[in-house]
């Protein structure tokens, strides 16, 4: 892992997402919090190396994981395609969890 994003050669953006679950007052499972974090990775390893390098902001990951654990929804900066992919993944993983999630969470993911 590198200290600076600028050290990467032609980095590609990926999203790592912290997702927490809980139960409604009636006992049904639901998605509780979401914390999206940027992760950058080189497409090609640097010359002379067989390893691709990456970069992430540790404070961003820690803070957004904490927010997800507390039931907050943090998806700031995610593009429409990424939001769509996350929404469809969560729905596909469990329609029950999705249907019992807060309207804030579903709305933040574009429903």
C-alpha cells in the first residue's frame, strides 16, 4: 500500500463498501448502515515488479466503517453506475433485508 495516490501509475477507482445489518423492531432483518470508501489500484504492475500497487485513505475507511456501524448511510462520491451495482447486489443478496431497510438507505442507493 502506498502513502500517496500520486505514486500510482494510471490508477483505477474501486469502491469498498462497509455494510452492516440489524433487525427491525418486529425482528425482521435489514440493512442498517452503508459506508462507501474509495480504493485505487494500478492496472499494470510497475516495470520490474509482478505486483500491482494500491492506495486507500485509512481515515476514510475507519470513519465510514464507524458510520455504517452506527446506522448511517455514506455513499457520497459514488457514481450512478456504482450505486446501481451496489443496490442490485444488496437486493439480490437478500430481498427481505432490502425491503425492511430504511427508506433513507434505499433512497440513497437510488431507489
